[in-house]
C-alpha cells in the first residue's frame, strides 16, 4: 500500500495535528501516512499524539518525514484541539448531556 503524504511544510505542530487528524479520519485502518514537518516539536508531538490516540507511530522515515499507521478504533480527539481526548458527557439515565464547556 502506497503511503499517503501530508506535507506540513513549516507549519507549527498544532496545525499539523489538526490536519493529520482530519486526514486520518478519511483513511482505512492499516493505511500509512508520511507527514513531512520541519517544526522542531514534531519528533516529540507526533509520538505523544499517537500514544494518546492509539495510532501507530512508525518513527522518522527520512529527515523531517514521520510515519503513522492508522488503527481501526482510535481514541477520538477534539476536532480543533486534537491533543485533547473528546469528552462524551452523560446526562440523566446515561443519555448524552451538554458538554462541560458549553457555557451553561
């Protein structure tokens, strides 16, 4: 299977994680992403994000290119803050309730 390439250029890792999260959601389990990133935080942030979500970090494939393998059932993260696990809030009787940060 040919890896999907995400060229992050010189974007900060925060933006790269948002883009990576969005891309991975469209890929089947087992797919591999090669993320090109020059942000010096990438070698630290990517393994940490993979550990959080359950995706497999494959390491640095070549200079400034990092590999991630998509898993079938990752831990969901917030869309705009992919370094935070998504919160599922339960209301009375176990039904979904309002989010804790909805201002109520």
